[in-house]
C-alpha cells in the first residue's frame, strides 16, 4: 500500500530498525516497523526524519494496534528548520503529540491531514518568528480541523458576537472560555464554573485563528491564548501533553 504521510515520532528499535509513527492521508494514523532503516539509504531515501512529509509504501498489519511494515519512504518536504531551530522544534513536538491524541488510529480525515500540512509549512517559514503566538495558532487550527472547536465567533449560549477592536472599550463585553471549550459572554458565564477570562484582543484572535492559520499578534497575551488552546485540549484528552512543559521551557 502507498500513501502520503507526516512523520510524528521515531524510535530506534534493535540494531538497525526503527518504529515510525505516521499520520497518513489514505490510512489515517498508523505505526510501522522500518526494518534496516538506520542502514538503508536506498529504500528510505535521505533517511526518515521527524516532521517530514513523506510518501511511504507499506504492508498492512493484521489487527488493531499491530505494527505495519514500512518498505519504502521518500521525503516530499523535509522541513529542516523544524529540527534545527529550538523554538520551531518545540512547537512541532506539541503538534506531533497533539495528533497522536486527537487523530484516532486508522481514522481517515482529509481535512485534518491538509491542516497538518498547512501548520508545518507555516512553522517552517523563516519569515514567521517562533513564539507562543505561533504555537497557539498551530494548536487552535488543529483542534478546529479535528472538530473540537466549533464556534468561537459567538457566545455559545446567547449568540452574541465576540467584541470587535473597532468597538469603544466601554461597549466591549467581557468573554471567557469555559472548561470544555465553550466561549461565553460575561452575562452567560456560570458563576460557579471554571473559566479563562479573555481580553477583547485575545477573544478576537481566537475567533480568527479557528478559521485561518494566523500568529497571535502582540496585542494579545500569548500565554493566555496558548493556555486557552490547552484548556480545550484538556477537555478532550486525558492529561496535559508531555511536550507542553518543553514548549514553555524553550519559549518563555
Ligand atoms: Zn451570552
């Protein structure tokens, strides 16, 4: 079988083999054993590396949770900057681990696959500085593509639109993100529920970021918007990502 895929994780196995975790467009997420991958440059052109977009040939495993056998891999986009620049590497680690949590094994999702391509292209763009604003954009875009963020444009209860920056300060309603990812206005916020307060700039950026990949601007609080994205993630997966701590160590 053949497919395009992104390399999410790699682990050396025995003397010469590697286990490769992939998100493919035709077979969903899968893991495969690449026999002799550390020695064979012919079958695994230019070596398989993290976060690459590759074309792979593989023989399917029998049964859920079993390893496929990877027979060939060719890099289509290599994205060297994602492995060389510490900030971009930290964000790409978050993206890869996030995908292993939100993309079920074997589940084919073309919209999510295309979104991963866009996110990695943006992370590898040297004109865009790697910071928490970029990390937040990547997480919000992926959560939206996977269907975990459905509407951050209106209050989830009364339908009031998020404030615009053109509105005078005194007319801007406060908004908050409730546990579980519902965006609500100040009037609808449950007094007992836990929620993350958002400034008008944070709120407006989140509304835009779920529709297109756009770095959080300096007017937002990057710590707050990435926190909002991770709040949503906690609502849908068990426990924080391992890569979260690394991200905050690198991009303080
Ligand atoms: Zn409301």
